[in-house]
C-alpha cells in the first residue's frame, strides 16, 4: 500500500500488456456520496489531456469494486514533494 486517504486505499500495480507500473486507487463504497464523487472523477479526469496532469489509464466499477488506475509518477506523492520536501 502506498497511501490511505479519506476515500480509500492507494496501491502500486503493474500492467503486463503495457510493461509499466501504475497507481490503483480503491475507493470506499460506504456512502452514495462517495460513489457520486467516483463517477464524477471518472467523467472529468478521463477527458483531461495535459502534460502536467497524471493520466487516468482506466477504471473499474464492477462487483462492488470502485477502482481508478493512474500512471505512476516517480519520486512519490506530489503532496510530499511540495509540502514536506
């Protein structure tokens, strides 16, 4: 596990097909609000294409799993690079 936040857990994963490491965000499904925020994030971030944004690679909303797959950026969490570095 890389991190844990208010919306769930963040893990490191690996995509064999792309030969790359990714970040997997597992979203908590404890309330309808969290599900709405997950759906909103998928809808908005999947449309963004900007060189300074981490790209959303994929998502899963199946069998009570809410997952977001992002490209893995080296050197850790941006928050720590900005505020704790």
